[in-house]
């Protein structure tokens, strides 16, 4: 595992970077005094690396504005879902030409109203593994249950005249165990009825990139980022690893 591998590297007196075997070793002091970009081969010691925990290396990156944000945890999502459940589903938005709706009230003390809207294709419901559905008023546990059975789940809430996405701090789409997020700065969310254009396709695939596009969402990508500090007695160099 990468974390224990990095710790082993840190314990070694010298770490040799094996790339560019044709180049002779260059002192870090020389590299720091030269202008980038150039290729060097170094012989250096790993002094520190960040982050210390591997899961903290995963961030969300927007390729449009180049911003980075932390991946929200489940508690943040649950809090947003609870806030959206305060608004009861609007029955006037149920059972349209492109989705069928089911609504029920929970048996607990809160008596939450939950609505699930199943998107149709050719006026027919697809197989669960091919189905996109939208949920209003659900808890995190209920949302995850649905993702195990159906292809795509979009959490929504009612307005007076259409369904809309939740705050973009929450994932706008869940597929399997992957949560898809949109950039708050670069997205201009469109009404949910924009999805009907995909439902009208000959074979709706419900790909996240296509869903994001029709909903006006700039899709954030998961990236892996680490920072290493290398030393050789002449200077210290920060090396960054950034990969999709």
C-alpha cells in the first residue's frame, strides 16, 4: 500500500529517483537557481510528505476554473438531505409525460413524505439496472439503498413549477457507490425537465458527463494529490504529484 511504501522510503537514508538514467546527478541548489521547465536527475532524501493519510489525497478538481475542493463526507450530504425534506413534495409535479411518480409517508414519528420519480423511455419504465430515478425527502440510508438497485439516483426537491437539484455541496448524481459533484462557480443548473431530452434518445445510457451537460453542471473530477519535500544537503525541493 502506498502509505507504508512512503514510510519505507522516508526511513531509507537515500532515495534514488531512477528516471533519466542518461543524465548525471544535479544538486537541488542548482535546480532551484535555474528556470523551469528542464529535466534533471537527482539523488535526494525524502524529508516529509503530505497528506499523512492516503484518503486525504483525494480532492475534487474543476478543469474549467482550476479550483480544488475537499470531498464532502456523508454527514454533509445527510444534513443537506434533511434540509430538503422540510419541503413536502409537490403533487402537481407528479406523473408527467417522461416520469412516473410514487409517494408515501414514513411510519415513524416524523412522518416524512417521500416521492420517487422513475424516468420513462418510450412511455415505458426501463429495467432497474438501466433506470434513472429522482428522490425527494429521502435520507442518506434510503438514497444508498436505491443506488444498489437502480442505475442512477438524483436527489431533488419541489418548487412551484418544476423539480430542482439540491445545493451543489451535495452530489447531483449517484451511480453505484460513486458520488458525482458539480462546480459551484462554473455550473448554471437548468430545470430537471432538461433530462427529458436524454430519456427521448433511442438508447438512453445515462452517462454522468451527458447528464451533467444537459443539467448545466460543470462536472468535478476526482484527483489524487501529494506533496513531497526532497533534500540533498544543498537545498530542499517540493515535488507535487497530481493525477486523475
